[in-house]
C-alpha cells in the first residue's frame, strides 16, 4: 500500500531574498541519457508540476546537457510556473567560462533566465572569479540568484568572506538518513545564517529502502520506505528536497510523502537505526 492522494499545497520556504520556493521539488540526475525514456521523463516532470512540485533541479553535467533538454520540453508553455535550478561545472567556472556555460544551459533549457544557478562543486578556479561571473549574470538578467553545491563548512566560510559571497541562496548537498554528517556542523552553520539546504539523493538512490527500521515505520503508516525517508527530511521546513522520479507512480509517491506525519516513536526508531553524527564528518558526495 502507498499513500498517493496529496492533500493541500506544497509548503514553501524562504530563500535569503525573501522569495519562497516549494520544499519538495524534482531532480533530474540520470535523466536525458537515452531517447527511449525521454517521453516518460517529460511526462513525469509535467505531472510533478501539476502536483505543485514546481522547483526543478538540473545541471549541465547531467547527460552532457541532455537533462536540461528534457526539462525544456517538460516546462514548455509553463515556464513562469517553474523555479528552475541549473549548475555550472567547476572546470567551466572561470569568469568567462561561467558566462559561456550559462548561455549554453539557457539554449538547452529554451529559456531567457535561470532562477538559481549553482557552482556544482569547488574546483581550481578561484571562487572570487566565479562570483564575479555570477554577479554579471544577475545584472544581465540571465540568472536571478546563485548558490553552491557540495560545499562543506570551511568552503562556506571562505565563500561568505568574499565580496558578494553573502548573497549565496542555497547549498545543495547529499543529505538523507544514511548521510547525516552535515547535522554536526554544516546544517547548523547554514541555519544560523538562514541559508537553506537543498538535499539531493534523499533516498540514497534506493539503497536504504530495505532497512528493517525504515520498513517497520512505513508499515505503521501504510506508506512506502521511500515516503518515510522523504518525510524525515521534509519535516525540516528549512530544507528543500529534490528526489528524481522518472515514472508517474513515483512522482505521486514522492508528493504524498508531504502528507506523512512521523511520530516521536517513528523518529526515535529511525534515530536508532540511522544515528546522528557525534563528530565532524567530511562532506559526503555521490
């Protein structure tokens, strides 16, 4: 049995600018990799929009731009409904390279602006140079906000010391029940500065779903293990979650996770099965 009848609108959280976005969006990692699945991927993203999951995350890296092309098809005629996120690879993140990469993404996405443009991870290009490019893109109206991805606490400390660095809108990181390391330092650091976290791979690409504790909690609620894993993240209303779903039934399953209310007993059982960190853990990535 799965919970698949969403109730009410998708809750929203505020970015540092004050603009609000849905706490549950849609990821596209591993989309756009073949023509056989394209129609179903587009249909899944469109269904997600219908269900209020209007934040869509993609990147120039995903399928070499193929995921951005899938997104373009999915949002055609509905662009103004969507809060669109994409990313620049670190090897492209020089001042001119960032601008050129953004232009390529805009062409693939068939849009005139990206709502939130992220540096995919730290690379060799000085951060100050990337920030200069982000500022130029904002002033040109090509992007509305910028942020980062896969930045640990020391990276964030370096970032906010730079000119304009305090304008960072989010940090997109790996965060799920099996990857709780950010709770020790990075998550509190971001919360103190009201920088929301965007959690990718929220069900660990399915690897956690056989966990007995997760399954027991799911059975108590007539839900799936994936819905419990998502609900655990979504109860934190300063965290955005971007599960990828390429099939309509999984889109509905993800959306219904918003209506799953975990009890204190559930949370205690999950904490025993997936303990919180007791020391600094280097930021994990996939």
